[in-house]
C-alpha cells in the first residue's frame, strides 16, 4: 500500500474544493493517486467540515455543506467573507440566502409540525386505500383477460370439432 505525503493530500483536497472542483478521475489522472484513495480523502475532509465538493455549481451543495459555510463565515468581517467567497466560488448573496433559509427552518412551531403530521397521516391512509383499490382492479383485469383467453380457446376448439 502506497503512502502519500500530507502535502500531496492537501493539494488534492484544495483541487477538489471550489473554485477548481476537479472530479475524482481528473485528480487521479493528474496526480496518479487511486480513485478510491481520493474518495476516502474527500469523505474525511467532509467529516472535518471542509467544503470539498465534486459539484462545480454551488447551488448543488448539500445542506450540511451550506451550513458549514454559514458557520465558517459567521465570525468573518465583510472583506474576509468576500475573500472566502472568491476562494470557494460563491457569491455573498448566496451565503445570505443560505443563512436566511437556515434561520427560517429554526422558526417552525410545534403546532405547525402537528398539522403537518396529521396531514401526512391522512395522506398515508388515502394512499393505502388507493393502492388497495388499484390492486383489486388489477386482479379483476387479470381475471377478465384470462376469461377472454379461455373463451377464445373454447371457441377455437369448438370450430375445430365442427370441421
């Protein structure tokens, strides 16, 4: 098993982070590191809260990654945030939108959650009824198709006997 230097690992992680956002096959070809090793390094970097992403488009980042960016930039000055955004391939407006979306998620009340839960329960019941009805109709359709086939065979058999 080959051991890779910490410098190479850090360089790879930087290249898989925005704005470069190189894909695993590109990184493997560029540095000669096996793809599985790169995948494990990416997973470890994500677990440490680093913003490594295989997607070039920051709109496709996971919610966890967006939250990590919000937390990371929360104590920064405006100039530091701007530098951070340039480095990660983001816009300041995106960070602001993500922060608002995150905070609005915290503002839900338990009463709304109860209403949503009761709606889900009623929808689940309706789905089960519809599935049961669909199953019944599928069985009836299969039975009628079988009867049609049998009647055709019977008619064909009768015609053969008459000849």
